[in-house]
């Protein structure tokens, strides 16, 4: 479709269409469904990635033949499972989570999905925990989905610790329609976008809230 027609700028997102296409292309088995439902069941915020976004993460990791992934922001482990499913035997997701209750629920969901051998949930603020992972790098991918104020710092860490050809993935890259605002977290998110270009070949995928994808040079 040409983008210079009268529809330019119009959003085509429609919940019924998103739900239908997710059911066709990104269905849940029992493990994924348990993790996806866990925030609502446990009174956590329902801020996990959508099913199609989770499947996109899974496919991108498979395309990159990823074996090791660092995830920032576990919540109840839904995206963690999507990442882990993409890895071969012996692969590992290190998922960082600052809230001990979220981490405990995520570990239960990972175990229920039979993926504990591929996942370590590490508790603590990401900036405190990341240095302890550095000796295990370079990593095949970093998926950023934690506090938005620190995305620029997380992006710098990824630039230093992702292997050539590895992936940078950043959720909420449109920052809930606040990306162009004059706030500390909008400035941090714009720095994340701009600085990522130096180390990665990048695109911002226009999912409902944007996913920044970079391939390490
Ligand atoms: C959007 S949720 C993650 C959703 C998850 N990636 C998914 O899609 O299933 C963000 C998570 O990051 C955690 N978080 C917030 N600040 C953090 C920090 N500084 N370090 C690590 N985790 C953090 C929150 O407790 C929350 O569980």
C-alpha cells in the first residue's frame, strides 16, 4: 500500500482484528495461557506484551539463532516464556525483575510451562543486577521491558554486551504516546532510540506501542 495517499497517518489497529489475527498466528498452549492470565489472577498490572508481540519476539530470536537472552522486566513471565521457547537446548534467558512477588509468580509459571532449565529469574533492580551477568556475555539478544526512565542506560548496556548480529528489542518504544513530550522519561526514551542507531541497525516496528528492533553491527 502506498503511504502517500489520503490514509497516511491513519491507525489501522482494531481490537477485533488484533484478537482474530493473534488467535490464528499466536495461539497459547496451557503454559502460555497460565502466564498470560497470571497478572489478572494475582492482582498484578496487566502490562505483559500482547500475544502477537510475544510471538514476534519468539520468531525474531529464532531468526537470529539466539542461545542467550537478557530480559529486563519479567512481570509474571509471559514474555520470558516466549523468549525461552525460541532457544535451543542449553539456551538461557536471564530475566531481571525488581519486585520479588512478580519474580516468584514468574518462576511458578516458568516451571508450569516446563521451561525452568532455560530460565533464570534474577531479583533486583536491573542496573544493580546487570554487572553480575557481564561475564556470561556477549549475549544473543537483550529485551528491554522494565522502567522506561532507564531505557537509555539499558540500551548502552546492550550495545556493550550483545554479540555482532545479535538483537536489541525495546518494548513501549512509542512510550504510550508520550515519546515526544518534554519529560525525563520521554527524553530517556528518545536517547534510547537515537543512541541505539550507533551500535545497531535499527527500526521502530509500529506495533500499538512500538518495538524498537536493532541488529548489532
Ligand atoms: C511491563 S512489565 C514486564 C512485562 C513482561 N516483559 C511481559 O511482557 O510479560 C515491567 C516489569 O518490570 C519490573 N521493573 C520495573 N522497574 C524495574 C527495574 N528497575 N529493574 C527490574 N525490573 C523492573 C516491574 O516490576 C514489572 O514487573
